[in-house]
């Protein structure tokens, strides 16, 4: 032991003698944890080196398709031990006794699978907390499909932390994912809270037009949404135009079929829009141009709700 290490060791002994027995036990426990972490780090590093430098791969995994495609090589004995999904797959009669096993997964992107494969070998999720929330959701979906349930809570926490101030950018995709995967309990609870307590966030989501009809209809029926009724109309109109393939078509170029298709899309929502809270000016600019989409009786009721009878002539 050199002189510097000797001094450090002597200081440690001096510190130890001045501690209570409880503090000594705690220090020893922490040192033990540090030591274990160090061992894990070395193990993780060695297995990742095996992934990156080995020539003894016996599994070829084809990930993605077309322009987003990549081939990965792996070891069947590691896949078999680390993943119940791969264990079950590799034990099937299709793969037994084959010199090289070929697996295809078209629904997972190469970037996502690279994260998962490195987790399989090294027990780490490389820089996942610096990724975009949508990518984290994709990793979550892959982890669920490949039966890595032990990292699902962790990934949910990372996603929620990343979206604290930007949930409106991803809400519809986020909502769809949570409705499909029962294991994402933390995300489902968060979505339920938004739908119940903060529904205006959904109307202002960047990907609002991706929302399903049933959810949108549920929101329109609500009486406690703290946004102007004209904003709700704007959102519904935008959603219906997208569903009718009219989003990028100038209304000047619409034909009678276009107005009809928009009217059919609007039909379920109209009884629940509070037109009485829409101003005459907003009516003229944002509702009147689409009057050909309404049934005559419905349009009459809209005008009556906005109290326009004294304001407009019979040609409107």
C-alpha cells in the first residue's frame, strides 16, 4: 500500500472508531452496495462487449421494414435466459436444432430494438431519460410485447417526467397507447386525471384530430370545460374536416358532396354544442360558410340559438 492509500485507510479507521455502532453498520452497508454496484458495472460492461464484438452469434433478428430496417445478431442462450418472450419463441419446433435462428419483428423500429437488446445484455437503458416522449412510449410498447415487465414502471415514470410541461404535444398518441395496454397503470391513471380534471388540454393537443369519435363526443357533452364554445366548435370542425378528407381543400373548391360529408361528420356533435354562447361575429365567420352542410331545420335552430333572426335576412 502506497503512502497516499495508507493515509486514506488510517483516516477511514479513525472515522470508524468515532462512530456509533448504528452509523458503523450503515456505513458498511453503503460500502457493500457500492461494491455490488461496481461488480454489476463490470458484468454489464463485459456482456455488452460480447454483444458488440462476438463472432459466435447464432440468432439473426430482422427488425423493422423497408427504409427503417436493420439486422441484429444475438446469442440464443442469453435471449433464452433474459426474456420469457424469446425463451418461448426459441423453444418452438420452428427453431430447434437450427444452426442459425432467424427472427423477424416488423412492428418494432431498429432504434427501439437497439435499446431493448442492450438492456437484455447489459441491464441498462442507454440514455432513455434524454429521449423524446413518443420514443419512450415506443420503448414501453416493445418492453410490454417482449415481456420485460420489470422496466415498465420505470419507463412510465420517465415518460411522465418528460411530458410535465408538454403533454399537449403528445396527448392523443399517449391516450391511444394507454387504452390499448393494461400494464401501463401509471399512464392510465394520469390520462384519467386529465380527462376528468383538465379536459381543455385535450382540445388544445397538437394531435387533436387523432382523437377517437367516442372520446370527442364524451368531451363535447361535458358542461364543465373551461374554454369558449367557439373554440370547441373550431376543434370539432377541424376534426370533422380531417375525417372527411377536407382538411387541405379550400372551401371555395368544395362541391355538394364535400358539404354533405362534412355534415354527416358534424351530425352527432351538433346537439351538444351550446350555440347560444357563440357571438354573431363568430357565427358569420366560422359557421355561416358551412351552412350547406346542415339540415335546414338544424340550421334554423342554430340561428335561433345565436339569436340571429333580427340580424340576418331570409337568404342566409
